[in-house]
C-alpha cells in the first residue's frame, strides 16, 4: 500500500502513492514510536465498487480482538458488499521495538507501538470471527498479517519474529480445526522506503525461517520501466532495480507471492509489474500473482487518477500480462481493497 509522508500531492504515473502521515508519538513505554506513513483518507460512503468480488484489507489502528472478531464475521457474511472469500491483509505498519519486544508502529492515533503478541491476538480474533460466521463453512479466508520496509527497524531479527508469529497463528488455526482458513505473512515493500539491501535481508530471513507459509509482497514497482525489463535498470529513489522488485515479488523463495498495487487508472502500474513479470519469467523464476490491491476504501475522492476499482485493476493487469508470451497464461482472479475503517 503505497503511502507518503505529508499531504496528498500531484505525482508522476510511476509513483503510485496516496495518503499522508505524521510523526509518531510516544508509546506507553520506551522510545518514541516510528513514523509509519498514515493515510489521510476521504472515506468512501459506498462499497458498491467491491461488487461482492473484492475483499476488504485494512490499515490497522487497533489490536483489540473484539474489534477484529467483528470484522472477521462481517467478511464471512459479505457485509458491505465485500467478498466472503479471498485474501485479506491486516497492515500493522512499520517494524518497531520498545527495546524489549518486537512489533510495529501501527496506524492508531500517534502511531503507537504494538507487540507481535498483541498483533497475534488481534489476528486470532479475526480468524475466530470469520469461523463463527462462516456458515455453512463454504467460504475461504486467506489472512495475511502485514508490516513494511519503512523505518530503521527493518531487521532480520524482526523478520524471524514475524515468521514465528505467523507460524503460531497457523498452528492456532489447526488446533481449532477451522475449515477453509489459511494464514500468511505480508510486507509492503516499497521502492521509495527501505533500501533493496535491507529489504531483501528481511525477506531472506523470513524465508530462511519458513519457506512454506506464504508471504505476500503488497509493495509497489515505483519508478520502474513501463516498456522494458533489464535486471540492472533502476527503479525508485533508493537504488532499487527491476531485479530487486522481482526478487521481493517472488524470486526470494517458493513461498513468496506478488500482490501488486494496481492503483493508477492510466495503467502505468500494471505496465510496470507486467514488465517485471516478463523479465522474471524469462530468467526462469516466474512470479506468482496472488491478487491485485486497490485503495478506493482509504482514499475515496482523495486519490484522483490512483483510484482503480478492483475490477478495473484486474482488467489492467491481466490485459498487460496477456500481451507477452512469457505471461499470457497468467490470469489473476482475486482482488482486495484497502480501507482505514477498523
């Protein structure tokens, strides 16, 4: 989910950002929280753009399991015209630590520090709520717990702890025998945030900890070419290449999946990702696209030109992938839209 610090401003088509942010506040104990870029939404008042085909992902500002339990139930029931089956990302913001525990600086007021244990409890609430309302248990949830490559705490230790938390959630689902529920990790890996070296090291540490539980890259391909692929071609502002974007989008391991942000109504982001997909396929490491991500729910009318509906995003990406022999058999079917309503 591409977000920027400061107010929404005009951007080039290659930089697909929406939202704003502010500096962090002091958490209950420890040093000041991070500067997780937080959206400044103009919430949409209608969910008709979901058409019961796209799920709702969320910028998380709570670790209250009672809140997430209700949200899981709402998904299972298709409340708000959301899909009752599919992939959901709960985005808890940038990696952070209070000096004792690892966790994130989330999207609550002041970007408070929350621990992995608190995030795990909230995720369990969502899983419980979905199971409670998934009758007759015919729908399928893929719940991905997200962080990002933003800030100074993007470390291998954080990745290992994140993988351990996801494994514990996976074991929780198994212990409850919840039908049709799958747990995964996710990371908003942006070309304008952490360096490719730091980002790849985080992802490598996750994959080394587990190469079976999926992790979804819901980052961008900002600054990448829309018309060609070269492994060394520069993307973004901190030294990323197209090969780096391909690596975090799938090349890092068998459990790494791409969940591209297809925000730009001109098709720029779809073109960027299609070129990376072609290049990776040619190199023998084709990307697996899990779904597309849009941001109508969090931006409303505030992201003109970056507000594809899920259906439009699918059409744009699939249209580009169909143009090339290396990717023409790839068809993406799932979609999720991110909102701040949690």
